[in-house]
């Protein structure tokens, strides 16, 4: 929701990434929104009402990031991070799944499926 709200307000997709992170303190996966401003990443997190500089959350280990244009795999410390080359855009790869979901939803609504 935060991602789409900021997009609606004019923040370019290139300045934002949804990040899958590993929370070292809780030993569990989590997702946050990263927003890049003047070269620094800020974290918008459901667990906090604050916008926090990424550097202040060392217990969040990034796994991968996505936005509407690309996907990035996080690199081990000291190695460069870069976009993942993929054969089709993200939307195209999931078009079949979306079609199946829509068809199933419409059949459930029509009482054709339980």
C-alpha cells in the first residue's frame, strides 16, 4: 500500500523497491519498502511508524528487491548488487497466474466452485 500511495503522489518507481529481508533478531523473513533519496535508502516498515535510514537497521539482511521495472538479488558484503536478467517482464511472467486467479474467482462468485 505504501508503494502505491507514493507512486500516486509522484515518487518514481526507480526510487523505490519492495525488499524481502531476513530479520536477524526474530529469525524470520519480512518485507519492507525501501525509498532512495539523495543516494540513501530509507525503510518504511509495518513494524514502525518511523521512516528509518537503512543503515540503522543492520539486523535486516536483504535477500532481494523488486519494483515494477526490475528485480535485484542482494549480494554478499563487498560484492556489487545488480539487476537480475530475466527473459520476460515481471508482469508477463505472472499473466497466466493472474488469468487463472481471475477465472477461479469468477467461478466461485457464480457458485460454480466451492
